[in-house]
C-alpha cells in the first residue's frame, strides 16, 4: 500500500485539475493508496513516523523539490522508500531523478525502479542535497583530515553537497559528472561571484563553483554562531560536523535520470 | 570519479596544513603546509604554494616555495617560479620559468644523474 503526502500549496484552486488527473492515473495503474495533505498542524516528520508504525514502506511525495527534501530525514530514519510526483515548475531535483511532471510521474512510480542514495548527516539530521553557509564567511573555517580551509574575500558561499543539482540556467553536463550521491563521499563546494554581468545593471549574475574538495567528514568552525541552511529549509548553527550518514535513502527514479545515477 | 578524490583548490580559499589526496589535485589558490597526491598535481599560474610537495606527476605554472618530489614527470611552465629542490624522473623546464634550487633526476636505475640549475 502506498501512502501519498500532498504539499499544502496544492490546496490552491489552480491545482485542482492536476491533482484529479494524478489521482485518476494512479487508479488506472492500480497504485492507489491513502492520501494526506500537509497543513500547518501536520508535520511531515510525525506523519512519516506514524505511517512507518502502521507498516507503510513506500511514501510518495506530491509537491515540489522542497516537499521532497523536507521528508528525507524522517524517511531515512524509518527506512521508507520515497517516490516523488512533481507538480509545478522549476523542479530541478525531479529532472535529475528522471521524474516527469504531474500524472506522467505516476508511470515511473508504477515501474518502481529503486535506487539507493547516500545522505549527509549533521547534528543528527540527514540531508539529501546540501547544506550552505553564505553569511560572515570570513569568520569561519572548515577542517578536513589534517588541514584547514580558510575562505578568502571573494568567496560568497560554502556548501557541503551530497546530491548536487544545479541552479536554474547552470549547466548540468560536465559538472554533474564530478558529483555522485552514490560514492560514499561528500563534496565541499566553494562558490564565488560570477564575473558575467547583467547587461544593463552591470551587477554580477549568479555564482561560480570555485573549489571542490571531496571527503567523508568536514568540521565547520567559526568565531561565532553562524546559520547553516540544510536542504534549503532548515537552519542550524555552527560549529558542526558534517559526514556521510550511516543509512541510505531509497528513491524511485525514472529512465531519464542523470547518467551518473546507477 | 569512483574511488578517488578529485580536489580543486580555487582562488577563493587558502589551505593550511597537510593536503593529502589519492586523486588528482588542481591548485589555483594558496596552500601552506604540504601537498601529497598519488596522481597528478597541477599548480595554476595564480597559485601560491609554500609547501613540501609530493606527487606522481606535476605541472607547475605558479609560485612554489618548498621541495618538490615527483615520481614521474615534472613540468615547469613559463610562468612557474620555484624556490626549492626538485626530484623527478623526467623534468621539463620552459623558457621563462624561474627555478632556484637543486635538481635531482632519477631514471629508475641505481645511478642517478644530478643537475644544478640557477634561474
């Protein structure tokens, strides 16, 4: 039995028809199950824990990349396999996993090709994509093995990536081959401002990957508490030790997934 | 990429300590301490390295202060500035490169050829 969790934004009227199409397709493919909508009062973590206790082993996230990333920690801790039906635009993670949008993703769920991914761990929280720090970088350092990495003036973001998915407009091809979420390693990614400037404002556009260091553990230290953003939704504070989680996350993926996903 | 580290040190960071990797290393920033890799080390034109260096092979275009020991081939490009002793099986020094130190070359046989170059 599948359990479907819908993000709260899907309650908007404009998504009604899409949701109906998705539900009809799930019925056609005979992969229907129980459906639950997230609200302010229902936390993802509690829903997942309750479902795991009921014996559910597959949860399908209906929403966007943010919805998927929010459920990763609880899913991994409860050995749940995750599926994902992306709805809306700009779901880059869904693209990387080979998941077509809306009702077309139901076919991927039905085909049930499952891949195990590594996860990152920090402060007993698991993350799928990355953690980032972009404030007061001159007050922190990162230690790995027997050396220390000290950011210099033009550094604008420090991140630790497990699954690297590019920002909109960023090239997928060559860069993606450097990163793998199945190699039991994390990548420390340091970004600088792009030298490309907007044609009328002359302000720099976007960020460039400047440095990449692979490792299994990074220790982030700072002179004061600095915010670390986890998978784009959760904030923790420095100091922090980031390492490869001892568990893996099982995810249903499509045929069009990135070539570096086995 | 399976099983090996690939390290890129850009100009926006400084490394202090012992940088060890079993994969290739590319340095465009600053490194103070030591660098050791079982594969290729590339030191870019903007890089500043104050370190003892050990690598399988190395291509140097930037500034290095410290001894360099390379198993295979060491290339000093025209923008390279090396202050320290170098040891390698094969050494290539481009016109314009600055090298101050002792050069020891070994072709794997017992006897070794030594050369001293003052840049």
